[in-house]
C-alpha cells in the first residue's frame, strides 16, 4: 500500500512538472488563422536566444485592451443580420470571446469617423450650457455601446474631443483647414500660422495623410495660435462641457473615468479638429479643466494628450508644465518614436497607446503585420493600455472626408457579409491570452531582430505568454530562454504566434 502511494505521488509530481513545461501554441498566417498545436521547453537552445529571462524580472503591469466607438462602426455593424451583430460583439467584448475588450474610447462632439459634423451644443454663446445635450449620441454611438455592454457589463470609458463646438473656435468651423470635403473658406487657412510671412503659402493639405511626405518630422510647422478661443468665458464653459458630458453619460449607465483635452492637437485637419499651442494647452488644463474636474468629478483622471508629434522638445515643454497635475499621457502615431525618452523623463506617469494607426483601407496582411508590430512596440516600450481605432467598417472604410482606413472586421455592403481581417488576429494573439493585470517582462523589437518582434508576459495566474512574429520572407528558428530551459520556435514566413503555459508554475 505504501509503495502504491509513493508511486502515485511520483507520477503526480512528474505530470505536474511536465505540464508546467508544456505550452499551447497558436499560429496565424495569411492563409490560416489561429491554428493550435503544442510546444515544450527544451534543455538545449536551437538558436541564439533573442530574450533571456532569469525569473526575477518585475516588468510593468498591463491594464487594459480597448477600442473606440464611432458612428461609422455602427453603420457597418447594422449591415449585418441581428444574430451576426450579436456574434461580432460577443467575439469582441465577452470575457470568453476572442478579443475581450474591457475599455472604450469616446469622443465629445463629432470625430472623423462620424457621419457628419455635429456638436452637443450648437447655440452660439451658450456659456451656461442650457442647450447642451447628448440626444444625437443616444441615437447612434450610445446604441453601439449598449450592444457591447450586453457582453461586457464592466466596460469603462475615457473621452477626448476632436473639436470644440464651432462657435468656440477662432475660425467658427469644425475643421482646421479647408478642403473639398468641407465648407471652410480657404482664406481662413491663414489662421494656422498667423503672423508668419509665409502663412498663406506654407500649408500642405496632404501633410496629415498616411502616405504623405513628412520628411521625418510631423508636423513640419507648428500652429502659431490656438483655434480654441482663449477668452476665459469660453475656456471655463468648455471645461464645464467635459463635466456635463460625463454626467449625461453616467445617466445612460456609461462610466467615464478619464479624459484628455484634445485628440491630436498637432494634426491640422479638414475634418473635426483643433490646433493648440503648448501655452494654450497648459493654460486650459491647469487653470480650467483640472480644477473643474476636481470640483465636480474628482474620481475622473486627467491624462494629457493625445500626442501625435515627434517634436520631442515641444512635447516635453507641454508635459513639463502639467506633469504634477496629470496621471498619464496618451501617445499615438509619430510620438511613439519617443516612448523610451518619455518613460525615462516622467517615470511617475502612465503611458497609453491611445489609438492604433488607421492604415489606408487595404485591410490586408501587410496592415495586420503593421498592427502586430505596433502592439509589440507600444506595450514593449512601456504603455499599459492599448486602444484599437475602428473595430468594424464597411468596404474600404472611407470616411465622409475622403479617407480610407482599416478595421478589425470588414463588411461587404453589397453582399452583407463580414470578414475578420489580419488585424483582428494580430490583436487576438495578444488580448485573448494576456488579461489585464499581466506583467510585460521582456521585449525585443523587429528592428533588433531583423523582422522578428518578441514580447513575454506573465499573467496574474503566473502562466507565461510569449508572443512572437516573423515579418521576413523566410522561415526562421528562434529561441527564448526561460530560466534554465529554452522555448525553441519555428516561425514560418510572415506569421503571428502566441505560446501560453498549460499550467501555472
């Protein structure tokens, strides 16, 4: 009897040790998505380790996966049958779904993926906000949010405007620059660089476009004045708008726990936007938005952003003026180049990836690889939240302002069918297996590895997750050293991979 018990214990311990060294491996290529297999740790390395972990790494905590809620997403979703709509939202938001989003991003007033310009208060001079309302939102974006909440009731949200109401801006219109897609008179374009000798000739209407020539610097010229009127009456009323928006959304069961003053203050847009100077940004946040939030909504965090410029000196000038008053920074587009510098200069501030890059409507494998790279790079360089832009669009994702953009799900408006794009699976390789509360332990970029980004997490249940990609044209063998063992990987050309331990150690 005693020998039998000892034998059973030995088998049990042996099985536990074996399972702790076994990983489930998921692979996605352009032709096959999310294929499952097994992998085991080895005593020997098959290649020079790309990452070595000793077991004492602390890393940084990752807090949330999220996406944005826009009108054109709703329009695409409603092309589908009701049961398909529910399945899409289940896969995106349910705790046992594919992507498991727990956070959402909202806009106050219209953004570039609204159907058209609108504002929560269109009455000129309504400083007391007697006419402020969210009735438009109730018919559109809030309906979309309610569909998500059915699958994830614990969704939380943050908000940033693209543009103040037109009557609060110096150009009295929703864009920054004129174009054939809006009605702003071209003469008002000179406001952007007012006081400059070349202000009427130095504006490049295509500078913002994804494929435009930015000469490595964006924007090439900075706005010389704030498009938001700097009169105290306007600034205080605008700060009050933030609080009123939060309150009205709370009444709809939509909790907003964080705000940023502006989306992309450095994008001089033909769609809803607002140019701000560093001085105007500091003034509004320090003198108006921060104290107003503290008075009416002390539970709501103030972040600074979204920063979409790689002019680091200008970002630092702005953050230095507000670093003791904000909780974190929203980073997107060109500002990603300076994540390491910002993390080092402001170690007490949270960094989030406030918006994934939108692409050009291709929704192809190349776009998926780019998003996979962004996921690795933002999180690997210190961001603790990551937000997707549009999660579903129809056809080539064209906006009312003539821009084509990508989405996780593509709807054919003629056939009324849907397709999960490569970007969907790029996200799934992260968010399906790495829950909030996981710690990012190590990262090596595709630049360091010549096309093979690798990032390692430890989940709250202590299971390790390795996410790796091969963005080269050849199959490669790669190794990650985990303590005294090695995870040897065979990565086909152009592929995404996730490895998760079968049991906690």
